[in-house]
C-alpha cells in the first residue's frame, strides 16, 4: 500500500464513529504495508520516551546472573547510585503526587518498621499473628476515620486492588442473591481506570455517565443508566483527574433505591478529606455517614503516609466482604483461603503501614492537611492569575488547569524541561498537580509558579513548532481510534521491560 493511500486511510478513520473506526483499523492492521507504516510511526512517537526511561550513561545492563555473587556492599552502592538522582527530584517537590510525605526521618522510621517484619507473611496467620493483628487494626482505624464504626474490610496492595476486589464482591453477591449473569456498573467518565480494569477482568459491563461543567457526576444520568443488571454505582472523593468530589449523597440514594451497591473511591482523599473537613473547609458528605454507601476504598500509601504498596477496602457489612474472598476446600495442598488477590503478602508493608498511622495520629494528619491545603490554595490562586491558564472545576488540592489560547501539552513539556513531573490529562486536554507535603516545604510554591509562568510564555512563543513530549497525547486527542492508542500504550509497556540484546 502506497504512503498516499495510508494517509488517505487515516483521514477516513478519523471521520468514522469509534466503533467502526476500530473495526476498520484492526482489519487494516493485517496488511503488511499498513503494519510497517504504523510500527514505524509508533516507534517515532516513543523514541523520546525511550531516552527518558533509559537515559544514556546508566550502568551496564545486567541480563544474566553474575557467576559469583557480588559483595553486598557493592550491591547496596549500586542501588544508592541509581536512587540518588531520582530522590533529589521528588524530595524537592518537583513531582505531582507520587511521594506524599517524603521526610527522611519518616522514611527511615518506615524502613525500620518494615525491616522488623520483612520475612512475615499474613497468609500464614499461625506463624505471624502479629502481622495479621496489625492489618486488622489498620482496617478498624480507617473505618473509624471514615465514620464506619461497624464497617469491615481488608488491607490490599493499592487502590487498584481495592477497587478490583470491591467490584468482584458486588458481582459475586449479585450472582448469588439476585441471579444476575450479565452484571453492569454505572461509573462517571472521570472514574479511575481501575474500574475499567475490573470491568475487563471480571466481565462487568461499564455504563459511563457524563459529568457536569464542574467535572462532577450527573445524578440524573446515573438514574437513567441503571438497569436490572446494575450491581454497583461508583463515585470519586475526589477524582484523580480534576480533584472534584462527586455528589455521593445523590448517587448513593439512587443506588439504594434501585437495589444496587454504592462504592466510593476515596483512594486519593480518604486519608485527607476527614481532616480537611475538620479544618473548616467545605466537604460534601462522602463516607459511611451517607446511608446508601456500601463500600469504600482509601489508600494508606498516599495521604496515609505509609510505604508504597498498601490500601484499604471497606464494606458496610461482613456479608458483602465474604464475596471478596477466595476459598478452595478440595485442593490436595490442604484447605486454602485468601482474602485478597495475592496469596502471600509482604507483612513488612502492613507493619510499616500500621507504624505510619500510629506515629501520625489525629494531630499529625490534621497538621499535614493544614499544610497541604495552604500550599494548594496558593498554587490554585497563582495558576488562576496567570494569563492564558484556567483552573478546571472547584478542586481542593488536586489542581487541574488548561488553556484556551495555547497548547497545554506544550506547557507541560516546558515544565518537564524545568524538572517538573506533572500529570497530562485528556477530555479535555489539561495538566494537574496533586499537592503533597513536598509542595508545602519552603520555597516550592513560588518555584512552581515562577516556572509555570516561564513555561506558559515559552509555549506561547513556540506556536505550532513540533515538540518532543507532546505527540503521544496529541495523537490521542486528534486520532480517536481506541485500538490505535492501545497499540501505542502496549508498546510503551513493552519498552519498560525491553533490554538491549547481546551485540546491540
């Protein structure tokens, strides 16, 4: 197929509805000429990312075990050398989210707690009952913080697993109690991608509902989307992209009236909103105080300031939680029961999580919330004052912004050149900063706003000149064929694990 034909085919695909375009894209992909053309184009799009992920000058690639084990001091030195440039970047507040506490003293404390239980495994409750107790206390403390005195739950590996498990529980409960064989979930378009992952993994049909101009879910659309197969409605507190809290009270009442569950994804806000509310900020009801809320997820490894790899999923009653479990009564290896997706779990992480919560206490969380909200308020005001930028919605500490005058992705690229790692968004094109304790350190807010002002001016001067960091999001917004974007994203994941072969 000639190049001119390929360009013509692309223009045709861009004008087709996504479902038709996806079908034609997959058909065209089978043609060798089309496949080569697309592979070359995708390689060009990812070329810049390859340099960022694996910059030149790194230590030689290790592709096989050393014949003789290295001295432990040398191994530790290599780890420290790899970590050093990364650590400086995040500790100085250049990252959106990612590191939520970061104070070296706190991190050292968590490392010590982990070390004391690094060999423990909650799967073997008879061997490590202390770790199991730590997990039970984490659940109880989290439930109490979210006004669920009678709520139950488990500790998971992160927000995604918490959401996956909740969706599995609703699916299995609906199958057992209501005979639903084709389950559906009603979720806002701004719901976390983990819900779509759960839909794919557990064969639950997602029904996406729109959000209003403030990026909050539309309750009327939710009511219209519910069918006899709906097992759960979900809302965010707040959403990852725009930092806004969905109308949980209205959504939960709709779900309750239609015999569906109501899951609140508070992975981002569960350990911050209770203290923000106590500080006097306006926070709409979002937790177990709302009668129709039947489950929640809250990440301890975000604003709970635990080590990476822990979250909590909560249920209003124990019966729903049981549908999360996996048991095998006839396995030759013995009686098997696992509460979460994983079998063996790192008891050290659960211990470090418990240690973080115990050391912070209510006063510590309240102080952290005060500092974060102070920094977030200054950042939001500063962004709104910059000509050409516009804050989206009415966020508390996750500040998303866009522009009606310049390419916001180019602004993001200019910020990247200045050392910042912000999150690119789409639908609409935007960028956000999730404010953490790192941004509450002296001088960080001023540095961010100064760099953002310079980035806006640089992007304005650049006009339509091509930029290294914008093609991927540019393609996603200008070429609305999901199969093509999936192709690129799959190649990106390949890139993470690719190592040069011998002789390359």
